[in-house]
C-alpha cells in the first residue's frame, strides 16, 4: 500500500468561462444556448475565404472586468494568435487565442477567507479566445455528430500558477471563480451547460522536492465536484505508479463521472505542436486607460467586501454573512430590504437589530421559498419595501414572527402589492398587546395546569416555556410573547 503522506500533489487549473455576450467573439452570430444544431453559424464562423473577423468590444470589456476583480495587471497592447490543430468540431482548422499577449497578467484569488485555511491562489494570466464546436458521440450508433453553434463563442481562460495542493482547494477555488463571474455578470457559471469548464494539470512529487513531477491534464471537467474527484483519483494513480517504479507519461486524460476514474485520450501536446503565429486578419488591440477606468466603475461590491461589511457594520455572524453574500441577487435584495427598514426606523437606535432581523428573514422564510421554487432572489415576487414592512411589524410587536412567517408571508406572496397591515387585520393576525385580555388567558392556563405551576414554584423554571406555549395556543399565536412572559413571571411569583 503506497504511503501517500510522503508525497505532495501539485495542481494548476485552466478555467474556461463563456462570456455573456449576445454575439460571438469575431462575428455577429448569436451565442444563445439551446438553438437547433448548426443554425448559429455563418461564413465568418466557418472562416470561408474572403471573410474578415472583427473583435467583439464587449468581450474585451468582460475580460478586463474579470482581470480587475482578480487584482491582475491589464496589458494595454494585445493581439490574437492562430492555434493550429485539427479536430472535427474546429471548423477553421485553427482556434483564435492569445498566446503571446494575454489581456490580463498576474493576479490572485483568495480561497477560504477569514478561516485557518485561507490561502491566496496566484493566477498566471487570463486570456481571451474563441470556443470550438461540440462533438456528440452518443446520438447515433454509427457516426459522431457535430454541432458548430458554439464555435466562435467568446471565452476567457483563467490559468492559475501550480499553487493548489489537493481536491479541496481546487473545489474552493472554482467555487470562488463561479461566484465571482456571476457577481460581475460576465458568465452564468452553469457548468451543466458548459459555460464554465475546467482542465486540471496534476503532478505529484516527494515532500520537500522542488522539481515538478511529470504532469497529466484532465480535460473538460463539468462540475466542481468532479474536479475534486478527478484530482483525488489522479493523485492516487500517480503515486501508485511512482511506488512501483514505473514512468509517468505526460498525457491528456478524460474523467468518467460514473466510475470516478480517469482514462488516457492522447499524449499531451506542447506549445510547439500548435504552431502559434499572429492572426493576420485582425489588427492589434489597444486597451486605453479611459476604457479601464470606465470598466472599473461597473464592478459591484464583491463577495469578500460584502462579507466584511455584514460582519462589521451589520453585526452578523461570519456564516450568515457568507450565505447572504453567496449570490449577488440575494445580497442586493438583502441590502435593499435593510435600507427600507432603516428608513422606517428614522434616527432611532434600532438600526443594527433591524439589520439582524432582515438577515433572519432572508435566511429563513425567503431562502426557504427560493429553495422550494429553485430560483434566485431576482425572481422573488415580493418587493423589498413590502418585505421590510412585514419585518417592521414584527419588530414593533404588532405581529408575532410565527404569524408573520407562517400566515402573512404566504398571503403577501400571492398579493405582493397589498398593504401588509391591512392584510394582517383582515385575516385576524395582529398581535394582542392588551394586558387585561392576555392576563385573563394567563390565569386560565395557570388554573388549567395548577400542578405544573406548583412544580415551577419549587424550582423547575424551564416550565415557563411550556406556559408561554399554552398561552400562544389559546390565543392562536396572537399574544405578545414579551408581555406574556412578563405576566407569567409576575403571576407565578405569588
């Protein structure tokens, strides 16, 4: 049995993110997902003689936006190269990519922030390139089918330094990348549709060794979990080969998600095999300082900054802050709700508790509804102002949380523009704060459970929650919990 503790895994990732442009990188063909095969191609996509490509300005802006968010240096002068290789779904016989001058250099992504496992994963570069088409091998028993709709779609390729040491770190890195491209609104991050794909370069070496081991590349991994699984399998396979004294061959491999195994598909090419040379039909691309400044203005507050804000300014736990910042639409809706609540509070000192109350609602009733409907906060039917009104009613004691969340909240989802207070009154949900009325119910409960009242007086103070529950049951959840507690404590003293 190999002693895995003697070895270190070294991983570098190449992440391809399909950019959310309406047209392709070098022509006006549509990039819409799901069209009939081979209906989104033109002589430009197919590189027919006499056609001339033109660079998509929005794709360049998206690449720069990602670079700025990843702390990269933006290269002002760029050009595209032809990467020559033959494959059936590559209609030109070459791919237009950036080999010599990537649009972004350096940079980093922080994984597991604010934890003992926090680590900075360095980026080598981010470059622009066009996608190939798609080969479909299981639609016909005798032939492979080719769909060229995807050919020419703009991609950025995010290339890391070999800083990743295991599958868990790769999982965390890809999770951050997916969250980041969604925040920036440059890619939808759907790995199932192929708009975010990953190749993993994996090698192993003895701990303390400086020289890199022979690497293998596992191609086109289509889920974050499968990247982790592929790295773990390859780590065990490569260590096993070294322990047996066998030679590791540099090769390209694929991953079988059903078995969790990788398998060889070809020997790994080097850059010389692609015979790169500058694309003669495209002029060099200059990125101006003004262009970069304008893009910088479009970058929203990013997840790490939002988490710090929620912990420091809002008083939330690190876990709650992280969940709220996970999706931009969720974070935006939360902040809009907080803003509405604080406006309702005016200049009083309730603002921090209101922010926590808003977080509890977002992580409770709102998130439950979103999970049930399998949708994002951008599809939530209730406007932030309306949700804020419901939250404010509970904070002011007009409505119990149970009545608000279990009864008023579903009613508001059906009638988003209705006035919450009127709807609560109409459905007899308003909380009772009348001392005499609640006092009568308290007396009734203590009389009904006189034996338990005696046990309480002898020291079993945990029974107070039981009495509160019984009062709530009698009032159908409408009694003010705070007032109920006060009345019970007073009457149980006597």
